[in-house]
């Protein structure tokens, strides 16, 4: 498994299948249109995306004046790869990507 920064198109189908399975294949996902979005992917065999998230520079609602806030969104892991450390590796890479861009805070809204 390798962690990479990729374009949104590379992760779109996994995000749709995991997060919005009722949406038609090829549906645009949140962040795809945002040029500031950073898409992080866990890739195996140099082609298969097995996990992903994206981060966006966006104020944290509870502390809107906090500089360097990034929102983590669209976290998805292939069902057959869950509980294998894929998500942790992706989040770690997302944190590092935000840090490299002067990020000081990462936040998310999540569902169970």
C-alpha cells in the first residue's frame, strides 16, 4: 500500500460507492470542483484505490477566526480493506499535507 496525493477523479468512484451508494456511477462528489481540495489516496498495485479522504482549507465553525483550519471530508475505505490500518495511514498523510500548507487544525463532521 502506498499513500499518494491524487486528483479527485482517481477517488471519485470509491467515495461514491461507500458514502453515497444510491447515487449514480460517475456522480460528482464534494470537493471535486474545489481547486484547493487535496485528495489523499491509499493505492495498492499502483492502480487500485483502497482508501481515500480529502481536505479543504475551511474555517472550523466553533472557532471561525482560528488560522490554518482544514476540514477533512469524504473519508472512504474499501469494505474488504477495513480494520487494516488504511484509514489511519490516510488521515496521517492528510495531517501532514495540511501541515505542509501551514495547517494548524484539522476538523470534521462525521456520521457513524
